[in-house]
C-alpha cells in the first residue's frame, strides 16, 4: 500500500468521514489520484464510501473496522521496532529523547490542528476533528518505554 493510502487511512481514522475532495487537498494530490487511492482502500476493505446523513448527494469516505485494525497493527509493529532501537542507546541519549518528548507532543498537536483546522469557533464551540483532550504534561507520558524514566 502506498504512503498516500496509509496517510489517507490514518486521516480518516483520526478525523472521521471526509469528502474525497477534502482528502485530496489534505494529501496534496489531485482528485482523480485520490479517487484511485480510495478505490484501493475500498478493495482492501479498509475504507467505504457512504452518503452524508444531512445531504444524500454528498459522498463521504470513512475508515472501516478492518482499516482501523490495520493501522493499529502497523503502529504496534513500528513501536516494537522503535523500542528495540531505543534499548540500544546509551543512558545519555535516552535522557535526551525523554527531555524532547514535550516538544514532540506539541509538534504533533500543531500538526493535528493544521490538518483539521481545529480552532475554537467565534461561538465558542468546537469544529469537527478538534482535539478536546488536555495538552500533554511535561516529561515522558505513559507511552514512553520504561527505560525513559
């Protein structure tokens, strides 16, 4: 599967159903290219097209349960490899990575806000896809390997 397909699937998992044109803009590809990506994801059983609840003329693309499970398995495999590599580092390098975690969390938050346009509306409500969880705490979080503390 292409990086664009994986990225598109991750976007769908993170933000929920989206219009194909929005996905194309998000991934920086043309609409025909995104149509091919979505067709590939559908053929794999990782995404589905459905009608928008409020407007039956609008077609949305959504991740399926199989697509979400695929992403989770990829993340778990990547985390295992990453943890094994971290175990090979000296204590000073592990400490440096641990100290960088708050800044990396902040970068992820900024990237998510840029992708979803997550900002407070003038009325004080949230836009779709906006993160409502609190900002990450200083220091390594629960997802950090045990030797980071």
